[in-house]
């Protein structure tokens, strides 16, 4: 197992890695709408939050030698299911067909006050 770390995505806020590569896959920890330069939650609506989240995912994937085009599984954590369609619209714009398998769950609370967090598993060439 090899740790993945990049300054182009927010640092981990607990005892976990931004991502790990193992046996041809990269497992990316949940990313949210945190500006990696300032460490602050970005300002804006759920669409802006989802764009920043996807960019953070892309940065970790790139650091692992992968990309959003290589995602095979995603899990979306959303605080308000009324935001589901807006999150989907942004999410769709970052991925290509065939879309990855995915779960989406509403959560009562996330570790920081954000509306969306997404984790992914992707292929990586070794």
C-alpha cells in the first residue's frame, strides 16, 4: 500500500490519508468543498461546493497517476437530498460514460459544515 498526498487538495483532518494506492486501485478519502490553499470552506451554493469537491478529487487522483475518467465507484454524502439533482448536474460534468457505480446517502452531519462530500475508487496504472 502506498500513500497518496498532494498540496493541490485539502490535507486530511484526522488519522487517514488523502488516498492510498493498492493493487491497481486508488482509494480516495472523502473530499469536500475546501480550498486547498486557504483550508477554508468555499463560499457559494451547492453547485459551487460540488465543483470544488470534484476538483479536489481530481487533484488526489492525479497525484496517484489516475484521473476522474478512471473512477469505477463513488460514494456521495449529502446533507440535504433537496440538493441531489444539483449535485448530479455538476458531478456528471466531471465524469464520462460509462459512469462509475455509485451510492448516494443523506447524512445528518459531516465532520465540517459542508453540504456534500464524495469519495471514490479508481483504476491506476502501476
